[in-house]
């Protein structure tokens, strides 16, 4: 059936779109209702769990129901001027009426702004691009942003459409200006026709914004935490993607793969990608293939992990090793403490906090702490806990992990 050479069906790093996306059915349904109801939502998950992919999928469904969807990624707007430009762009392209000549329409839309944007046509795709210069007064840009945010509500009313405004990596708002949550909340409170969706990955920052009664966003959004994709849902997806691309994977290899990745969305796709590469067209992936693929993954992630390790103080290293060996819900128990030679409190607590903040460790729904950075666990076990000769060799700071199965 498959005549043309197949390309690898697994992707990691980019958004998981269309057939690269799997599961999350309950979450999608919930988000769809929230968006339709004008409910504000905070979607929380550690890095690379698939927040952006999930919200994009939900947004596509909202668009089909005739909602207007704005999207702004705060990770890409390190200055207020850039934040204003991103808002102007999505308001113009996604929320405002598409009628009329581009420049006139944009000029009309933004005529009330304290700082008027410079507009130019992006030669790459012919779309309109906006930029803002710093104003004469420091507050000019704040007033401009405030006005742009008001436009979400005004355009929703004017166009009689539901508006969904998505802020990806919302915790970055604090870095932009600690006073911005106040400013935003004041505007958003007066926009019942807009569903505000906040995505974030830094739990402690988000908790400060949303769960502190002295903060403006306190109890202003429903919270939705997304986790790993259960093996039961991931397995059929992986199997099918192998089959569609003219290869297959044995049942125990599939189990092994999902055991190693723990259902981490990015990690699973990454490992599956390497497994697929190792299988001949028409061939079948076995347990050995998965092990070889894991070595390849560890090699390709080596610099990243080594950096993480080098930057971690001693207590964090001890804790990483302990959790890689044995995930636990009883991290402060005497038994765990003793068997892993951990430091005592509050040193341990500080180390745990730091590892959580760095998205290296997380506590799952059952209260169990584990290393969640995909494949850091196996890397630690191989390179930092290796005893004897092999451990020594693998410990060399400049060398990559020894991989005996390495082919050409
Ligand atoms: N529903 C899904 N089905 C299959 N794979 C997924 C899914 N969601 C995410 N992934 C995998 O995880 C990777 C990261 O997804 P995404 O960028 O959406 O996560 P994120 O939480 O927004 O990450 P970041 O914190 O880096 O912004 C994707 O490239 C894909 O490999
Ligand atoms: Mg993202």
C-alpha cells in the first residue's frame, strides 16, 4: 500500500496538530464548554505536557462554532512594546471585522491608542505587522496596553460574537510588570462576553496570581491541570502510527516504550521517533529496538542533562538521584531519608522546591514525587550512579554516553 518512502510519523517540539494529537478528550470537552460559556480558565501543566497543543485544538473547535479567538504567547513578548504589538496583531487579524482595506481598517481600529503603532506589510506572508515605540511618558505604553485589552470586550459586543482571549505562558506577565495583573484584571472583569484562557507552567508563580486572596486574579478563573497521557490511550495511537507508516511494534516493546516515557507527551513522541528511525521499512520494533532508541535519546539529550546536573547544588543532586531511583509520596519520612542519605529539613525542602520550579520534579495526583523531565531518570541512573569501570567512563564530563549498540 505504501509506495512512497514514509516519513517519521512522530514529532516532538512543535505543536501536536491534527493526527499528531491524541487523547485529551475530557479536557477538550471541558474547554469547549468553558469557551462557549465565557468562563475564564487557567490551564496548568509543567513544560512540554501539551498545553499549547491542547488549547490550539480547543480553539479550532471554538472557531468552528463561530467564536473569535485571540492568542498571545507571553514567552515571545519580553518587553511591553512587544506585548502591545502582539495584542494589536491578534486583535486586528483574529477579532476585528475582516471588512475593508487593511491599513484604513487598522488605523480606524487603533486610533484611540495613546501610542499609535507603526504598521507595515510583512513581506513573508503579506500580513500586517505592528510595532510600538516607547512613549514620552513611562505610563504611555501601559495605557496603550490597557486600551488594547479593552478592545476584546468592545469588539465582542460590536460583532455580537463570543471572544476567546488566550494568554500562553501567562506567568511571564509578572516579569513584564508586577502591576500588570491589576491592570488586566480591572479590564477583564468588565468583559463578560470574553472567555479569558491563561496557560502556564510555573506553579508557584501562578499560585501567587490566582490563589492568593490579596491578588487581583484571586478566584477569577476555573483551574484545569493537565497530566500525562495514560498508557491505555497512548498505546493505540502509537501502534496505529507505526502501522500507517508501514512498520509495526511488538506488544512488549510498546509496553516498554510507555514505561520508559511514563506517558509524558513530549517524551513519548521523542522516544517513539527514535524507535521508528531504527526499524526497516516493513519491519517490527522489538524490546532491543526500544533500548537502542533510549540510548540514542540519552545521547541527544546529554548536553541538556549535563547542564542541569552541573548547575544543581549538591542537595538537589542527591534528591534527583533518590527520586530517579525511587519515586515517593513520603519524601520526608525517616526511612526514605535514611535509605537515600538525604539532608535534613529545611535543606531538603529548599532543594525540592527548586527542582519543582525547574520542572525537573513534580508531584502527581496521588501525591507521589518523581523526576518528570523525560529520560533524566535513566540518564542519572546510567551516568551518575554507574559504579565500576562503566560508571567511570560514563562519568567523563566531555564524553557522550557510551553506547555499545551504536551503529554507523
Ligand atoms: N495530545 C497530544 N498527543 C500527542 N502528543 C502530544 C500531545 N500534546 C503534546 N504532545 C507532544 O508534546 C510536545 C509538546 O507539546 P506542546 O508544545 O503543546 O506542550 P507545552 O506544554 O505547550 O510545552 P511548552 O511548555 O514547551 O510550551 C509536542 O511536540 C508533542 O510531541
Ligand atoms: Mg506551549
